[in-house]
């Protein structure tokens, strides 16, 4: 009988390191820095809100594309 080559392998132990969370005060400061009526301010505010609300990272937001 042939045994599976991974049968005696153990998975690596990974330390549980929590991801740091941005505090409410820091989020308010970020959004305040984007206040304004011009296109750039509104774009930056929209991007921040998408990232905050959806939990997206920068790499995920920059890969977003419209269908079509």
C-alpha cells in the first residue's frame, strides 16, 4: 500500500497577529482632509468611503473597473 507523501507533514505554525484598525478619530481626519467641492476632493472622499465601508485595500480599489 502506497501512503500519501504529505501524510507525515505538519502545517506551519502561523502566529496570530491582529491587523491594526484605523480609529474613528483618524478616519474623521482623513475625511476632513478630503473636504471640498472640486473633482479631486469628491473623488478622494468617494474612494475613502468605499474603502472604509467595504473593507477594501488599496490594491483592491485600484483594480476596480466598470463592466463593458
